[in-house]
C-alpha cells in the first residue's frame, strides 16, 4: 500500500507541476487558481488532521487563494509534507485512524490515513481535469497529464 500511495503522489506531483507551468499561459487563470489553491488547502487541512498542529475548525477547504506566482511553492510544500509522511510511515501506521470533529454538526468521525492519502490523489485528478477543461475553453492546448503515459514503457 505504501509504495502504491507514494507512486500516486509522485505521479500527481509531476502532473500538477506541468499543469501549473501551463496555467501561467492562461488568458484568464482566476478559476484555475481558485481550484488549484483548493487542492493545496485540502491537502494542508488533512495533514493538520493527522498532525493536530492547530485547531482543525480554523482551517477551510477553500481559502486562502494563493497568487498564481506562489502556487508552485505552496503546492511543493503541501505535497512534500505528504510524501515525507508516507515515506516515514509503516503500512500499519497507514492503517491507523485519524479522529476529527466535523465542524458543521460536531459529529466525531474517523478515517484511515491510507484512505485520506488515496482521496487526496483522486481529488487532485478531479480538479486537474476541471482546470484542463478551462484551458481548452480558453483556446489552449493543455499538457498531457494522464497516468498511463507515465506507466507505458518500451517493450
């Protein structure tokens, strides 16, 4: 499980860095910036739920929205913290539960670290696709970010 999650994070990191490079060429990047900022803040919020560094209720899913020229740095900081956590964790630690309180109703919830890590990567694919669509709508040819192109090898 650990190896699979690390591979998925590294794939998403590379794909998102390509995306960020292309986002600087967008005629109107505001919605792409909002969505990409959300990827960063979501990863940070979930990391905080793992580390319990600050009160979770003060962290939002959307916000802050980072300036386009700072997004790459914010992304790197966020994704590297997850890769570092995964590299340091054993498979049994990835099976451990994170306990948190849902802010909307105060309900106590739990989820496994491995499931959060998997979700963050799926979440990244989802919003990357939205940003790629925005690029096409703005007349751009988006970068190729499909996983299969990183997996295919010469025979």
